């Protein structure tokens, strides 16, 4: 038996930590994982990993993971060959589109899509042939406001300035908990040490959150904010910066700041304080401290994106950084220059070229908001969705009003899922096509290098051999495309393998053949621990994709939304609103079938302020019913001083104990789905992004 050591980036979250994986080759020819540890020689993650990385071996060995295509036969599942499966998909999809039009077939792509570069390069090879406008993804659940704001201000939806966490003197975090998430739209391994380093060098960390989160617990200051009212705080901060003359000049060419100044005159700290629940004096002092710092960064993530004014919040965050001279500035926010540069090689994106059939929600980048998916299936008429393709996603647990989506899925004519599991969503499929497991294919981070706090790159070879008869994600899409093209007669252009595409991207990228680095896939083989290409540097002026190479500070869609915000009714005192929360051992809905990640203290409970419990005659540990406009769940409540009064918190992604789910460990876990309470009508009106935070609820004894 031979032991060997492999180095690889973890793909399970955005931190892309370096791993050292020890394996053993046995006499029967099989290879087994002996250990997974942090790679101390990875200069980016510096040996840090979280518990999820160790569970990669559990994914590999999970008996519930599908290893061959499965076809529904009544209430049973039967194996089917790849070619027969591809032909079945082509037949059913072509027939449905012939009878009902292209848009009758919908697509949903889940979050893990962006963690697998072969899926990113080749999913559209098949999906593009469908020529459907009924395309949806997890983007409109958690991050669409980021992309829309960057597209409107900087000309490209992926040109998102990233916090320069290693050099900043002041970091203000709203609606983000990187100690639990490991960072998001901020690829930042070992984030706790990096945050503590801000304080160690004399800087400050301030966290604004309705819960005293794990990140808030290590901050210099934590401010409770009313869920859904972050825009009030951000407007008051920006207003104070203008009113008190606290701004700094920027080297960037900017249009529209005077228009912004005039538009927010009425949103003073004194007017906004009561709305957001923060003392006006504290708001003004926060603005002064932020402006006085040598460098500062305002960063907002899911908590501010997934609310009724998510786009407004992300726009205001960019403006606060811009007005204080912290955009494209060391210690502020900076744009990456990745080795495979998607900003340089793709279009900037488009918005609102068409709208959803039923509710008229705007498209972004060719996708419609996923909150409209169920109604597009359930509402009769021309263009009604009759078939669905899901890719690496579980929208029943991940999108608003999951019970309504279940009803919609149950009525489809045909459903195809490309997935590893029979989960809460894929149990409705007629056909499931499982790709190889993560360690059985090579890996390159096309997405997260773009959002990293340093310019980094690496290419990872497979750790384990591809099993006989298995197909990679990209091979599945090529097979589907060939079958569909043969069935319909559409032209199918030749394609390259993902590895070849990345090699071209590296060779023609900023560190390729015309640079001293001469990067290629082969060259990256010399750097098994990854390659650090340097700190982020000011480069936005040269990377802007706007027509005149100027920052557009006052897009009309955001200025217009100020009127909607100004007329919004302030929530009544005494009610409860719902927010979510993350845990370092979990990632959305799909990390719950591995014992090492679900063991330990229960974390499914509804957290509630002790005063709110007492006022309702409830006690810690009691079973309660939680009701919203769309549904009701039953769950255990836990008293928590972490919670702001009037706010309750429930983690998303749980609620696996449903008929037909074939995930043994997950199905045994307690908890309920937060998205049985979230409301598909409760949206960010500008982008259509789901508003998962601030949902009004009632809590009563079960």
C-alpha cells in the first residue's frame, strides 16, 4: 500500500482554503483518503481550514450520493444508461417546446455551480440550446444587488470592489458574519485573524447587525439595527458625510455626486435614527470616525442584500466608500486583477431588457428573479413553464415560499436534475444525472479569484480517479447538447474541454505569455500550494466598463427608489420580524448529510430575545409555531441575549424530513425550513432579489 500527499483548494465555500490531503493506494487498485488538513504552505490561507473541508471525505464516501443516472418509475428510482438518459431529455424537452414554446422550459442553477469551473464553462453548451428566457439562479436569492450596482456604476456586474482587509484602518460591516460564512463576495481565508489584525495595528472593527453575531462579538463596537432598515442608517451616514464636509477627493472621474447630495438632503441622522433604531448621535459619530480613519471600508453582504431595499443599500455602501476617497484606494476597496479575467473577457451585463410573464419582474444578465419561478409554473396561459432543469440546486429549501414551489414542481410535465442527491427538490425530478464527486475532477476557481482579497491563482489535479462509467459535470452537458441537437436539428458548435479553456484564459490573461509570469495550466503545476500574484492595487480607472470610463454615482433606478424608501411605513412596535443566520459547519442546505458536520450542539432553534419570550408567555426550549403570510412551521425556541428585541432568527437550509428525500443523516436532523415562512412577494423592488430578512412573523406556543 502506497501513501501519497496532494494539495488542493477547498471548493465548499468562498474562502478557497488550501488543503493537504493524504491518500493511500491499496492492493485492489482503489485509493482512499487518510486525512485532510490545512496546507501551511498555502500563502493565502496560511494553514487555516474550517470543519467543512474535512468533510470532503464524507462527500466522497457518502452511500446516499448518486453514482449513476436514475429514472423515476412511479414511486421508485431505477438506473438508466447515459445515452438513454440523454435521448430521453432531448425527446421530452423538444416535445414540450414544440407544443408550448421555448420559454415553457425553465432552468434553475444553484449556488454550487460557481464552485465548479467545468460546470461554469459548459452548462450553457446545453442550456443555451433551449433558447429560453425562463432562466433562474441562486443569484437572485442572495447577491443580485451587488451585481446590479456594479453594472450600473462601473459598467460590469463582476467589477465589484473588494475590501482591502489586510491594510485597512477601519472596517464597517453591515449584514455580514464572516466568522460563520468565511467571507462572501470577499474571498478571505483565515478571516478571524485578518479581522483581529485590524485591531492589533490600531484600527477599528464596527459591526451593524440585528444579532450580536460571532463577528460582532470580536468587534470594537456593535450596533443593533432594525431588519430591513439598513438603508436608513446608510442614508444618514452619507448625509452626515455631505452635511459636515467629511468627504475626501478621489482620483477617479465621477459623475452624479452633486445629484446624490441633493437627493438625500432630507435623510438626516435625526430623521433616520428612529427608523433604524440607532441613536442619531451615534450615527453621526460613526460617520466622523469612518471619515477620519487613514483608510476605511464599508462592506455589506447578505443581510443588506436580502431585504426590501437591497439594491439601495449596496448603492449607498459604494457611495460611502466613494465620498470618503476609499474606492480604488489601498485600505479601502480595490478590484482584483485575476489570472483568468472574466471582467476583461465578458460583456458587462444587461438589466430589464424583458420581464417575467406574471409579475413583470426585471431580468438581469438573462436571468429572472427566482421568486417568480413558482408562479411561472402555476399560472396558466401562453408561456407557462411546463418543464424544469435544475443544476446543483435545492430551491425548495433555498428560495422563498418553498411549499408553494413544491406544489409547482409536482405539476410539471418533465423535470431534469443534474445533482449528487435525491433531495427536497430533486425528488420531484423524472431523471437525475449525477456528476463525479469533487475530488474526482480537476479544479480552478474562476469566480472566487475574482473576489479575493489578494490576487491568487492555482490549478488542482484530481485527487481520486474518475470512476468507470461516471461523467464530469461538463461531460453531462456536452452529452445533453449532442442529443438535443441531433433531435432538433439545431447547429452545435465544437467545444474545448474546461482545462483547455482555462489554459487559454491564463495564457492570454494579465499574467500570461506577455508577462514575466508566463502562466498556463502546465506552469501552475509548479505551484501546488497556489501562486500569490500580489496585493490588490488601485486599477479601477483602467478597468471601468462604462461608456465614457467614468464612475456613474447616480443611476436613475437607485435615485428613483429613494422615493419608495421615503414613503415606506415604519414597522409597528411590538411585532416580530425574521432574520436568518449561518454556521461554520453548514453551507445552505447541502452540508447536512455528514455526521461530522451535524454533530455537536443543536443549531436549528429559533433565537428570540428573552424579553420577547416573556411578553408572549413562552419559555426557553419550548416548541413554538411560527407563522407568516405564506406558511407556518413548528420549531424549538431558544432564549438569546444576542437578539435585538423584536427580532427572531432561524437558520436556513434545514427541514429535511420530507417524504421521498434520500439523505439519511440529514432527514434525521431536527429543524424546519425558514423558507416555508419567507414570502415570494416580499422583494427588493429594483432588482427583484428575494427579501429574506425582515419578514413579519407571529410566534405562539405549539
